[in-house]
C-alpha cells in the first residue's frame, strides 16, 4: 500500500513539474572590431528580426572584418539571390547568429571560432544595395530582438538615429590595430626567411603585444625594419608597413 501511495505521489509530482526553461543566450557582442562605431537600421520587409550595420566613424564599411559575436561553430553558406556569402554560427542551446553579404570568408567551414575572431569581410554580395553587415540572432530557428552586451538595440527605419561602438575583441594583452592590404603574411620570426604561419586576406583587427627590429622590408612604396609581434587572432610577426598607422614605429607599443 505504501509503495502504491509513493508511486501515486511520484506521478503527481511528474504531472506538475515545471516546464524546461529557455537556454540563456550568450553574451553577444557587436559583429565588428573593437573601438569602431557603426549605425544600424531595420527594414520592415525583413522576415526575421535583423539589423543592418554600416560604419559611422569615418571608416570604410566595405572590407572591414566581420567578427564572431560569440563563440561557437561557424558554417559557410551561399545564397545567390539573397544573403550572398554568409556565415552561420551555432552557439549551442538553440542559439545561432547570421552574418550576410560577405565579400570573403575568413574561416573554414565547420571551424570552431571564439568571440571576437574574424569570420569574414564586409561586402555586398547577394541581394544587397551596398556594403553592410546584415546581422541576426536566432533561438530555436526564430529571429530574436538583437541584444548586445545584455542591452536590447532599437529598430529604427533608417541609419543615423542610433549608433553602437564595439568592445568585441578589446580584451587580452596587446594594443588593437587594423591591418591594411591583401595577402599580408605573418611569419614565425621578424625575418623574411621566417616560415609563413598565416596570411591575412584583407583588413583584419589584430592585437600587437610588442615590436622589434628585424629585416628591412620595402612594399607599397614604404621601407621599414620594424615588425609587430601579434597576439590575436594569430601569433607571429608582420611588418609594420601593413599596420594601419602612419608611424614606422608604432606608438604606445613596447619593444620586445
């Protein structure tokens, strides 16, 4: 009799158990590099709760790195008549982010990526009227109102009303810089015979932890023997020529 009563209690408890709570969202950050300021808008015809971002700090939107707003697994996608080249990041727990209209991919299909890592380059591929980042946050396949650093963003109908300054990739050692140029090589040593450990396909947000004199490099009309030691997104050395700063020796960066 006691066993039956216990079974009935267990059954009752099962019937009134609380429903499973929604998986908490990652702490999403802006999908563009540290310190940059972008404005955003929403088109009423969008199927999901997307926002489109363009730069509003005087920088050029086209060619700017697109960063993972949270860590996860990145997948390359393509849609000729719509999103163009785009990246889908699976963050776990039902959460995803989308990044549309890329001019180029920066990661292999199925790569594990960390927050702040470059995943692509801003462009205007697919059905796009000009360079911008079309950005979405989805939960279980449904578009969500976009939240950055725990705060929901507005949904204006045009650019210029609201702006967002990124703190994505700002943490960690080193001073942030942008690179410029294409097919820029990162080497294992500050020497031209150092092995190539990475190649930046286009402008990339990097962190320089120190600089050192090495082989003299002449490129793009410049000559320089200072090399930057990088901490992120890859480690190695690159000539200061391709760091977006007018000084041959970078200000505010110690010598190695």
